[in-house]
């Protein structure tokens, strides 16, 4: 299949979306790494409450966690500096930083980068390097950890559900829906091996939000012709729709799902006729 470049962007659509997803996840991921590396520092972030003495993480694992969270922070701070017009190295995390503080540091950088992502994606001198630092999976214990490396090794728990519609690319019922969090849009990702389709609920004019929406519950009640529309109710008793609405406002009549029970309409009309007489 022909790869289509995102409009006015040097990246193809799926690479752009993968890059965006990893950037959006970076702060949660670093917070997650910090709370596994040192559960006593989890604080409010993971709401992990553990006795520090009961936790034994083998030294190399803890070192990887610290390296990974520090590398990601350094990379993202460097890119945030670049976007701000200052080409200088990015700061890492302070030693022993709390998970929620680490999350905050990374989120600040990410917000700056995301704001400028379309411009970066159009910059042939920058986009390759940004992808190398964020989405490339090196595997094992890499020299410099990317966001994607850490996401593979210590995945974020996001409890996605299966979508009720097929993937628009491979046509299989293999799309997973991850609800939006932290003010971010919901995501749809195909889980078919080799299919890299993904989108969020804002992409393509919000199309995917409707395609992958939870099916609405079936109508509770089959339509009974004695449930009248406002217009039919008014016509039945030879009144205006405004009059019938006024009966509703006076609590004489109670519509259900916008419809009016025929006998109730007749009863109220008879009552009103009696009052007028
Ligand atoms: Zn691509
Ligand atoms: Zn697919």
C-alpha cells in the first residue's frame, strides 16, 4: 500500500501518530519508572504505599530505571529548549526526585514540544533526530533510552477495550480503544501483527470517535403508536404545540423520550375543556 505523508508534514501519518503518542505518554512513563525505581518516592503519583525495607529491587534493574527516566528527561528537555530557540543540552532529573515531581518536569517539556510538533515534523533537519530520541526501539539495555524503549520494557497500564468496528487499514476486528486521560483524546490502535494503524478521537475531524464509539443501548421500548410526537399530540386535541408544551410546564403532562402518551393528552385536553366551560 502506498504510504501517504501527513498533510504538509515530512513524516508519514502513522509515524507522526506514533511519535505524538510516545510524547503524550512520556511524563506518565517517567513517573511510573520513578515509582518502581524507588517506591518510597511514589508519593501521590502511584498511590503506592509500601515499607521501603520490604522492597528489594536488584541493583541492575534499579540502575536501568534510573538511566531510562533520566535519558528520557534529558532528551525531552533538550527538544523543549530547541523549540524555545535555545540549543543547549537538556537537564536530567534531580537525584532522588519524587515520581510526581519527575512527572511534572517531563510534562512541562512535552507540552512545549507538542505545541510545536507540526513545525518540527516539517523540519527535515530535526524530525529524524526527534524520532531517534523518542520512537526508535533499540531493545535490551540501550546506550540512550528512548520513550519507546522504556514503554516496551515497563508498559503503562491503560486497560484498553476491544473496539466494535474493524481496523480501517487491515480490516480485522483488532482495534483496541484506550480511553482518554489527563485531558487527552481517546486512542485507537490496531493490534494486528504488522498493521501500524492508529488514531485518536480528534484525528480526521473526529471520525474515529464515532466509528469506535460504544454501541448505543437498544431502544428500551419498541415504538408504540400511542406514544405521540409533540406535533401529533397537538393535532389530536386540536391545540397548538405551544399549548401542549405549556401543559408539560404545568406538570399536567409528562413526556417520555420526547413522546406523549395518547390517553394522557386526551385526559389533559378534557380537563382544560372542563375548566374553560
Ligand atoms: Zn512512516
Ligand atoms: Zn489493522
